[in-house]
C-alpha cells in the first residue's frame, strides 16, 4: 500500500503541473524517475490485453500489466486535474510570476541533474540541442480558434496526451495553441454538469487512444536508443523554459470563446522589488525540491 500510495502522490504531482500551460506531466515523470516505467506499462496494454478483456479473461489480462501501478498513477492524475483546476487557474490568474518561478527552478535543476555524467555520445548532444530548439520554437506559437465538435474534442485529447507525456511540451500548452484550453478548464471546473459530462468523456477517449499509440513508439525509442532519447527529452525540458520564464510583457490579446487569451508576449528582465525577491526564493525552493527528488534511488527514468 505504501508503494502505491507513493505512486498515487506522483500522479497528483503530474496532474497538478499538467494544468499549467508550458509545464508537462512528462517533465514531472522524468523528475520523479518513473518515466520509463509509465511508458513500458502503457506499451503492455495491447491488442492481446483487450482481447482478454472482451473474452472476460480479466485475470489473464491484468496479469500482463502492473495494473495497480497504473491505477494508482492515473487516479492521482485525474483527482489532481479535477480538484486543482480551480486553484491552479486562480493562481495563474493572480500570481503567475510566483507559480512559474517555483517551476522554473525545479525544471532547470532537474534537467541538468538528468544529463548523464559520463560516456555522452556526440549524437546525444546533437539531439539535446535539437530537442531544445524544437521546444523553444513551439513556445512562440500563437493560440488559434477551433471548432467545438466532438470530433475535434477527441483529436484535442489525443494531441494533448501525446504532448503531456513528452517532457517540456505541455499538453495544456497544446490545448492553448489549438484553442481548447479555456474550453476544457471550464468543463473540468464543473465536471458533473450535464453539458460537460459528454465533453469530458470524448476528450478522455481521445487521450486514451493517443496515449496507447504514442507510448509504444516512445518505449521503442527508450529501449533501442536510451541515451539519445533521454537527451532529446532533456532538450525539450530546457527549451520549454522560454515559455515558463516568470517575467513577461503582454503584447497582444484576443477574445476567444468569451475569454481573453494572450496571443503574443515577450520575456523581460524583472524590476527589483519585493515581487522579485519572493520569485527568487520560490525558484531556489524549486531547485532544492529538484535536488531532493533526484536523490530518490531508481535504476532509470
């Protein structure tokens, strides 16, 4: 029970950051060193698994996966997303500098600590730079307006979950880009409302299909090209720091679905005041949290 409660808490941590545009649940999985475990278990949910389920051979189906791990993890993620949606939205609206300062410190130290200490291949360095450039460029993309059909909601879920398990490329940010962030946050704030239940179910189905398909590809890369893939993922984490730099100047906004969405903004140097002092303290706190998490003994990410 202690082991799975720990996994549940890690799921809560992943779900909490998934709500924040620019921060990925995959980043938190890397920091908590359960990334490859998640990918491997998801990869095990295959055609044979569903065949056994449909044939009512439940014991055989669930013996092929660590279902207690996945249940604990996703229970934590779902509870965090639903219960913290209001809190995170309020914090983003009222204290974005403080929230991003904490995550900035946590992510930068965690990414640096994940870099292998020896035997780094030249190709791995190239992929680190490539991952950095990709995430950096994505962070400059502007939100778009999109339809609210069930088909597009399903596609939004599939795209968001693929980004969610990629460190540095946030599922929430992808939703923001395709114009579905505020739409889904509004649904999650009131999940039991009749008009929101179908939206959440369709979105969840998109997430499920996207997750199962993409996890197989990632599992293959981690098993075949471990160091290169790891360095690419670290590059994603570092490149995304451009998006979560706490101090920004808003250049352009747009009203989408009755919500004001930031279209363009730029990073700026902070003004020396009390706010900056608190932000520095929170960034340092994030660094210490990252160092503590790095000391958790695991064989691989």
